[in-house]
């Protein structure tokens, strides 16, 4: 678990990912938080991450989703993840999402800053990368505030820290 002033970032085990998909009330009790089950295309992402987490439990921190929990009321404000293990260039890609009701309060910047700090402390990681859709100003601003810079741009924009 990682912690900031206002947030906890909790990596889900394979069992907890399964609960998030199948019985969110048990997960809420286990983590003392309030959240909802993933839906739509995001649910498909969680199911894929669950398979990877089960198949490579030694590296589950790189395969699982990390819930972002607001300390004051234990509400899950969003989640973040690594897209895979660090590659041969020692880069690891991140993804993140915030529930719309929590936008504009700095939660994602706070969470991703800590998430990246942790990643860069790992011996197998020298850079954190992220991809944004061109014109996604909210996501771009988060990355800029943390110190990411653009290193490639085509149909999407690639950022590196």
C-alpha cells in the first residue's frame, strides 16, 4: 500500500480483483471502503489483469489494479495500474482513471505522483511512460504537473518521466 496526505493506493490481489468483479460488497468490507464493480470496457480490462495476476503472482503489483481510496471517508475515487512488467529499456507504462464526481480536486495528480515515485524506486524501472489521446487536457495536465515530458506524438501522445 502507498499513502499520500489524502489518499491510500491499495494494490488488489488476484482474490480481491475477483471480488471487485463478482462480489463488491465483500471487497468493500475487506478494504473498509466504498466502490462499485467495474462496468463496460473497463470490466474487460480488469478481467485481463486478473488473468495476468493469477498467472504471475510474484509480479502482481505490475499486473493488478491499485484502488485510490480517499482517507477521510474511504471512498474509492479512482484506480491506476501498470500496463505490464518493465520492458528491456526499464520502462513501465501506467494507466489511470478517476470517477467523474472527484474531478478537479487534485486526487489523480496526488495519486499518480506517489505511484510514479514508488515505480522509480524499483531497481528494474528507470522511466515511467504514459499514453494520452491528443487533446485530453485533463490527463496531459496531470502528467505535466508530475514532471512528464512528451517524447513521441502521432495519433496519441507519449509521455516519459
